């Protein structure tokens, strides 16, 4: 059975480093300091999402169907995968506003707020540009 190398240290949670590689065919070995690829650092959950997203050719509607989840959940999973890959633009003003909108819509879908309250919150965001 093939096991995935852990991305982070189980003791201090810092990134692990690969120090030895071996060819299964000819037993050639390399030792040194190697960093895992960016995608190797993804959790199984994030990797499954990325694979599904690619299989669906980037169609969020198809990802919704394939995973049986809502649009806001797909967006949240996409943002989490981007963050895990170090590709998130969460610090940009547009990303912050997008996160605020998503949070309002998530609260609405969880029935924590009503439609009128969600509309008012979205309108307040528009007025606060």
C-alpha cells in the first residue's frame, strides 16, 4: 500500500522536508533537501475538490452536482484550496468584499437571517463602497 508523506510535522506543525528519494525500479537513491510540490501539501479533502473541479472543467454548477453541495459551499471550498496552495488573494479589497457577501449568503442559507435582512446587508455593502 502506498502512503502519502505528511506535509506538516506531527510535533510542531511546521512543513516537513523530503530528504531521500528512491527509484522503485532500479533502486537509485538521491539524498538532500527537497521541498514537496505545492499540490503535495493539499489535504485529501482539498485534493478531492481540485480533482473534481478539474474533472468538471471548472464549471461550478457541475461541481455542485458532482459533490451534491451548494454554490456558496463550492466557493468556500475553492477559496480554501487556493489558500492551501498559497494562491489566495484574500488580502485584496475585492476579496474582502466577496467574503462579506458570501458570509451574508451563507447566513441566509443556514436561516440565521431572513431574506429582508440579507438584502439590507447587501445594500449596505453597496452603499459603503
